[in-house]
């Protein structure tokens, strides 16, 4: 026979479902936090996680000489095909991500964290390419858009995602 305390502890480790972590009792939160602290980045994956870390590190190291090569090998100007499709496609992706962020925020879904963070990064990328690839007559408008809209909104979304994740962890 289980005691009420044991049932309470078991409830803390069960799937949390759609309810907020705030519904947990203080005892359940402490128990869940102690269990989460025991989880290490390699638990569950073992050597597979280590192999992934090594593979990603090797990719990053390989990118250094490749970037140096590109700095010298790429032409200063290049005529691109499907320029319009490229930008329209990126802006459609950005619009979908912004809408997904708004929907997830309104619904208070946990997927908000990675989606909002990714949307913020896409806004930084958009600002970078808008400014770097602007025609001479469009440079001021692109820079103004980057400084007034894209970078601040990107920073807000990325930092909000990090703060939301910190709140989730603190509640645990």
C-alpha cells in the first residue's frame, strides 16, 4: 500500500501533460528538481551523445578554413538566379514563424521556447542579409529596418524564449 507522500512523489515524476508546472505542490517541485538535477547531458544517449558532440565540433572546426577560403575565393559581385523567389521564400518562412510564435504565446504552449528563439535568430539573419545585400540606393532603408524593427524584435524574442525556459526550470 502506498502512502499519500509516495503518491505525491510519483505524481511529480509522471508526465506533466498540458497543465502548468505551477500546479505542482512544493514537495512535488522539490522532488522533480532533485530528479532533473541527476539527469546529465549524456544520460540516455551515452556514447551516441558523445559522438554527436564530436561530430558537431569537427564540423565547426572544418568551417574555419572553409570560411577563410571563401573570404578570398568569392567574387565581390555575383548575379543570382531566382533572387525574388529566394527573398519571398525566406519572408514566407519568417511570416510563418512569427505567426507560430504568436499562436504558441497565446496558447501558452511549451513549444514557444524553441519557436520564439528560432524566430529571433531568423530576424537577425534577415537584418544581416538585408543590410549586406542592399543596393546602394536601398542601404539606408535596409539599415533603418534592421535597427528599428528586425534586430530589436529578434533580441526580444530570443531573450524572451531564454527567460521563459528559465521560468520553466525554476518551477521544476
